[in-house]
């Protein structure tokens, strides 16, 4: 480690520190979607924010190094001389690997904690199924509103088993409630993406895929398909989903039941196997 | 006697392989392919399955490909063996057939490298045109330009074509051309298999381009079942074309592994192997062992579509998860098949232009092999929201994020090499630095996607689309372009125009970043992939992207003009070592002799020993002068 | 050794009469390594089919893994198929070891191996024609059965063609006689394929 | 010489590419401009639904590339004025194939909430009446649905007892919203020969998929 090495390193370090502080401050100002309509989207926003903040210094460091070396370590015009024959520095390599490993494990820990949930937990920090709990958490708990999302080419419909299995064109949820969403499909793979709720779950034929959402604020949200499902994939959008007050929800669902929407519907099932046994019949 | 017969393998042997009734060349191949297609269609339709006539098209493609290869002369050797004619290892160098040899079956790894280069540039052109059409139709959200079914066909063909390119465009041209030089041998382990691994590619490209004639297919490159089984005959192009490419990847992997393991010249120890060879080697491991899984999965698709089995029909005892698992078990190693040789190229080029030894050579090798190992255990991060096995998500999250450790090593090695270097800012070097910048963004955005809770929002959105375009276009394609600028004089004997090269770099770099950076925003703002319509509020953003995509495409046209002009209309012969680089291929004369080495070379030093006083000595010693007869 | 730049003068030098990579030793080495890598690739190819078998069997979607009326085909026929190919592989293996020393005997072994292989093919076709179930009527098991057996059978046919070409080359100055390695390591592949046949027999007929 | 070869190659290549591209850009079904026959309070549109194109009665399409496909006729690209009433008359000639999701058996989003249907009862006698839903979802042959406008209308299949060549005539009206391009489709898995009946005509504009261009 000669003197020149030290001067270069010192310059880089100082510049990196200064720029990183600025960068982090800026990164913290950025407002990232999907917003705060539900517990899950709030936590997703926070996680994205955190990752942005963590990755900013990395980004700045690498770009800074590239630019610095591109200008400071140039070959003299017309000259053709070799650089010092450095073949590697074991301590530096170990340190680098250790640092990246630490960052990686911190991020992974965050993610895993997001997936962790006790089987009695109410607020999941991620809408996906809790990884460290028994499967199908709270699918029977009375304090949770069960909603079934039926994906078909090319529309999502919604059934409320607790209300006689009525089926609706739009997803309406009461505010301040824990909802268990059962996503299934009657033909091919779709993906139920309620953007502002921070929920995404694939809809597979013959599968009851669970997603969890805890609504916090009233307002409308967009539902769209996030898995290529054929010609109208891009049109499989419904901007009329809404989180409404408990009272409004009660009146809405009552009206839905009165409309006799269930008269022709089959009994509610966790999933439906689409019929044809031989192709084309 | 026998040994001698093997020894100077050459013309005598080739005659033994030309005892065929009809002459074997490209024209014969095309004619036979047409005949084969017709026969296949007749046969397939004669079964009368309830299959929407998929069997006919499938068999037509298969027969056409086989007959094409037969017509090219791939059957000569097996048939000669079968009829008991004298056979022996064929000469691996090819000097008796002028320019015509580039259009025919040649076992010369140099010829095959050139063939691969041209074929890949053509495929890249087709894929690029597809991208332009996609961006054109996304100029407005109301699906007015291209009807949605055709839009999905465009998306699928662009993606599959570019996957073809990305999986073969480095190992094919540069691996085949330079690995034998770098390890000091005259031939690949299996020249016929090497040639086959190229000649499977043109049929694949043609078959894929034929898809629109049968209505195209709407599945994208992932070909998820059961959507793929709703698709019409256009999807058969996907099955056969992708199978051919998978076969090519697998065969070239087998060939490369065997070559590097068995044919290294004396003195070329594992720790002296150029890092590019290491990149090709690790890629070949993935290619050889991952592509067969794709072959199996695709044959399941074919069976489902022809004889109505139900591998992926969940109501009949199959499961669409089966395809997702098998496809991504191949598909994730596949994306490292793209990027590992690109790492190799960047780490190979930087020392020569920094004029320093590769910093931390062994760590770099460990990094490459680490990626190779880890990439087998991450495939389910494509399925975080699919509902498969929630209990496994923490494991796949961890393994996915751990890949950033060996990837970080690549950056460390590059930085260590740049440290206090004497960088000459040539065009290849510019593209290497551009690679570092773009791949950094690609990698960081990958971390966002690898974390399940945030992936819930980002999965399947334009964010992930921008992510892999940053790694593949900004990463691999930049590395390919750098390699073309770097090795073109040795491959063709002509320098590319470096002024145009500098313009091309800034043109491409700026256009690429301005085109793809906004797509991260589009993804976060709730725009899914593969949609032919989107929120009207995003139209401004999409128009901006489209315009810069056109600029990006035009930069590649500019590059193509440079290549064509310098190759065919520039008569000035390139110097043997234009970069003053010290690796073996630059110590050979330009143009390269038909036979790489007349005698066994002995390697005397590592390829990157800049800065040490002895460094100027040649890296290879060709042994004693022969006693004059 | 004196530092000497490689220049154009070194072209046109008289070639050594043979470069090492052309010797039988190197040929044998290439054949060995190549066949092992190829077998490794083929392992992943079949691994996908076995994964399909156990995955679909575990999921048993719609209780349709074994659709109504679907039963395992006759085990005897399956055993015959596997055994015939195992015999073929074994005979070839044995013959390939002695192809240089006693070519005549080896030739007989090869012919017998070919006969056994063809018999295996015939029996397999017979089984396909009398399965007792129709993959069209759904069911995971029939699908995997057809697919796995078909994938295996295609490789059997290919290897039988190659085996025939080995027979044709087992003659004075024939390729096999000159480069016995090629035959030996092709024997490896046949044995591997027989092993796959055994596993798939157990899995498909007993599990 | 080289130049000639180069120009030739580039020329041929670009020619092929142009054909390819133009084929994509121009391939779309014809447009039925209903704004033309617009009277004061709205427009009328008359469509025919057939089990296979070659069995069309009112709008034959002799040179169709897929004569056996189920299809709306004459075309599926409809142009209507904004914020006005569209009165649809659909002559439904196909036989029932049943709804996978019986929910679509109810008519929604149409003026008055009911559609008028002239049909045949089980003894083959012509009947007619106003309905809010199909009595049995299994009798549905197709639906006419514009999801973005909330319009979903089931079309009952022709009763097996009806005389050959007869059709159910369904008429209803809906309001077009603000200007824009809305897609419309069928929710009955009627693309026979494809998995889950949603391939082929169901995913090809001009057959069972189309646009309502409101302006």
C-alpha cells in the first residue's frame, strides 16, 4: 500500500461519503407507491424506501469509482506503459465479500421477517401467505372477511362466502378490517393485482391461493391482471374497486343479496375445476 | 499406420465422407427441408388426432430441420460408419473452399465462429425490428396501431428471438473462435458437434419467423401452459424452435467442457486459463445440464398439443405448476448462460486496456463458479406470488440475494484492475465501462425484485421488464459489442472504424439509458408487462420511451453499417496486434493461418502479466526449430 | 528458451507428423470425458420426467392422477422391455472390451446386442398399442407413462442405429478397430440408458 | 461486385421485412361505422352469431380463412357516437354450450335492465318476452359483453327442438360512455377444439373478440 494508493483511496472515500449523504437525503425524500391504503401497501412502500436508501450509497460508490478511474488512471497520450503489477489483496477481497454478505443477509432478514407471521397474527406485513406459519392462516377465523377472487378470461369476479356466496363485478372491501383473499381461476393462469392494496397473487385453475390485506383508508383502487392471459390481458383492468366504510359495505352487500344475484350461482367452493375432460368438448 | 491415418487427418478422409449419392451443400439442404416439411405435414395430418392440426405442423418442422441437416452433410459421417466406409476424425481446418465454405458445413472452428457471428447479428436485427413494432404500437394506449392478438405475437417473437440471440451470441461466435487459440489447440473436441450446434440455429430462426403465417402465439417467451395450449399452430414454432436452440446450447456446452478439460496445451494450467475461457466454461456447465430440462418440458407441451395428454391441465390430473417449475429450472440458469460469458469478456478486456494484471484472478474464478452453483437454487423467485410452497420462499429469497455476492466479486475484480491502471480509452474499453454502469443498475433493481414482500408489488410489472433489459441489453449486448470491436481485426483481418465506434458508444449508451430508465417508473406506477394498452396517464412516458427506443435501434444500424463497410469495403489489413495486448491470440499473425498451430505450443506465462519486467516475452513457445532436412 | 516473438516466418514450417491431440490416447480421453458430460446432460433430461411423475402424483389434481379405469400396464411386458435392453447393453459392453483382441467374438456379441435392442423396440411398440388406457381421457399417470417411455424409446432407437454402425466398422482398419475407445464409451452410454430403463420400470409399474 | 451483392442482400432482406411488417400493421377486421345510420336518439347495430362462419345466413363471409370458427358477423369492430344509446339486434343461430361461470347468465348494464328475446320453447314453438337473466345458464350459447361499460348480455342458444335454420333474436340497448376504445368479448367458452374453449376465435379479433370505438 504505497503513498499514491493512500491518496487516491482517501480522495475517493471522502467524495463517496459526501455524495452518499446527499444521495441518501434525496432518496429519503422520494415518495414511492403503492401508497398507504392498506397495512401491506404501507409496509411495501417502507421496504422499497429502505432498499432505495440502502442501494443509493452502493450506486454512488460504483459510479464514482468508474468515473474517477476513467479520469485519474489514464494512459498518457501516445504512451504505452504498464500499470503496477498488483495481483490481488487477500484482506481486501475478504473484506469486500464480508461486506456484501452482511448487506445481503440484512435484506434477506428484512424480507423473511416480512413473511413471518404467527398463526394468530392479525397484521401481516406482506400480502403473501405467511411462510413461517401453518398454511391457510385465518381462513376460518370469524374476525376476517373471506373474499374469493374468480379469474376468468378476461374478467375478475368476486364472491363473498359469508354473505350467501353472492358474486360481484367489483371488489368492495370494508375499511379497518382484516381480509383473506382466496384467488382462483376457472381457466388459465391469471394474476390478481390490487395495486393500491399491495396485493398480488396468481390465479391458478384448481388452486386456492391466499393473500392477506388489512384495509386502513377508504378510497378506490385498481385491479388488474399481472400474468399474460391472452388477447385481452391488457384490458383485464377494473378501476372500480373500493375500500368503503363499514356501514356503506353493509348496505352494498345487502343490496347485492336482495338483487338475487345468487339465484343461478353454484354453491361456493374454494376452487372450481374447469370442465372439459377431452380438449374441445 | 492407423495412427498416421488419424494423424494428418485431411483431404483423404473427407473424400471418404463424400461418397453420397447427392452433393451435400446448403442448396440441397434447403430443397430437402422443403420436402421434409411437406412429408411431415402429410404424415401428421394422416393420424387424424383431435389436435387442431398441430401434429402436422410439428412433424413438418421436425422433418424439415432433420432433412436440412442431412442435406448439409451431417448424415455423411454416420452413414459412412453405417455402410462400413473408411472414416477417421475429420480435418478440423478448412482451406479448400474459399468463401463458399461460410455457407456450408465446415468443421473449422474459425469458420463456425464467423457463421455464428453473422447469424446472431441477423437474428438480433429481426428481434430489434420486433421491438420497434412493439414500441410503435405502444405510442398510443388505445390499441389502434396493432390489434392486440398481433401485438402479443410481436411480443412473443421479439422475446424468443432475443433469447435465441442472448443464449448463443457469445459462446457461439467468440467461444468457438477463440477458445481453441487461448488453450493452444487446433480443434474443438468434437468438430462435428460444434458445427451441428451452429447449424441448428438457422432452422430455429426460420421456424420462429414462420410463426405468424400460422397465426402467431400469445405466450411470450415463458410459454406458460395452459395459455400455450389455447394458442394455435403458431405455438408449434415456439416448441420446435426452442428445442433446437436448447439442443444447440446443450451440444456446444458438452463440446466446450470436453475441449477445455482435455485439449489444453502444455503449460496452460487451470490457473493460467484466460478469464474469458472460464466464463465460457462456467456457461457451458449451465448450458449442458440445464437445456435438457427444457427439452423435456417442451416435449410435454408437444404431447399435450398433439395426442391430448394432460401434463399441464389441472382438471385432468396435470398441473400448470409443473410447467412453471420445469421451465424456470431451466430458465434461471439460462439467464446466467446469458451473463456469465459477458462477465468473462469484460474481465478479459479490462486488463489489456488497463495494462495491469487481472486483479484477484482466483477470486474472479470463484465468483464465476459461485454464480454457476447458486443459479441452480433460485428458480422459484420467479414464482413468489404463484402460490407454490410459501414455506420455501425464505430459502429462495436468501439464495437469490446471495447471488449478489459472487456478482459483487466481478465488480471488485474490475475495480482492482482499474486501480492505478494506465487506461487507454479505446472503444472496447468504453463499452466495458458502460457494461459496469448498466449492469450495476440491473443488479440493484434485481435486489428490489428478489425480496418477496417488495416483489409482490414489482413482480410481472414493467419494473422487472426494465430490470432484465438492463442486465441483458445493457449488460450482455454491451459486452458483445465490446467483443466485436475488440476481436474483429483478428477474426476478419479488418479494423472497425474507431471514430464511428466512439460515436456509436455514446449514441447507444445515452439512448439505452433514456429509453429504459423510465420503464422502472412505469412498473412502479402500475403498468404490467406485455400489455397492449395502459393507463392514459402513462402515455407521455411511453411515448418518450418509444422515441428513445428508435434512437437506440438507429445506433445499432449505425454499428451494422460500420461492420459491413469495414469488413467488405475496407481493403487495409489490420495489424497483428492492434491493441498491444499480450494474450496468445494477438501473438498469431493476421490473417490467421488455416491451421492454428503447426506444432504443439507450450504456454510460458499467464495471459495478463502486464507490469512485470519479463512480461514482454511471448506467452507461448512453439518448441524447437525443426532440424533442417 | 530465448524470448522469440511469434512472427510470420514461423508459418510454413514443416509440421510435426502428428499433434498430440490426434493420438489414440487423446481420442480415448475425449471420448471418455465427452460421454460422461453427455450422460450428465441426459440425467437432467430424464430427471425432468421423473420430477413430473412424482410432482403430479403428489398433487393428484382433481383426483385424476389415475383416472377412472386406468391401471398399471402388465408388469411382465415392462420387465421384458427393460431386460431386453439391459441384455443388449451388457452384450455390447462385453464385446467392446475385447474388440481388439478377439474381433470375431466381439462381432458376434455386437450382433446379439443389436438383436436384443430391436426386440426391445418391438415389444415396447406392442405395449404402446395395448396399454389399456388412452391418454386422451386425461389422467396424470397415462401422460407421464407415454412421455417418459417415449423419450426413452427415442434414445434406444438412436443408440441402436449407432450400434449398427459400430458393427459395420468392426473390421480390419474399421473405425472401431482403430479407435476401440469410441465403442467402449458408447457402451457406457448404453449401460446408462439401461439404468434409466430400470428406474423407470420400477417407478412406472410399481409406484 | 461486392457492392452489388451487398445491395442485393439488403434489398431482399428489407423487402421481406417490409412484407412481414405490413402484414402485421394492416391485418385487422373491417370496421362497421354505425354512426352513419345514426338518427336523433341513437344508433342501431345488427349482428349475427353463427356456430361456424360457413353457415352464415345474413352476413356470409365466403373467403374466410377459418370457415369452421364460431363468429360474430359481419365484423367485430363497431364505431358508435359517444354518450348516446346503442340498440343492438343480435340474431343468435348457435346451439347452447353453457356458461362456465353462471354469474354471466344475468343481463347487466343495459337500459331498463331487461333484454327482449324471440326464441323457441322445448316443443319448438316460437316464443318471445323480456328477461333479466337466463332461466338456465346451461342454455347460454354466447354472451355480448363490454366489461369496461359494465354491459353483459347472455345470448340463449337455439333450442334443439326448433326447426333447422332458425335463430333467436335478442334486442337490447345500452348507453355509450365518454369517447374511447372499449373491447368486447364473449364469456361462453365457445372456441371448441382448444383447451378450456377460450382459444382460436375467442382470441382473434374479427371472430369472438372486437372493439367498440366510441367517439
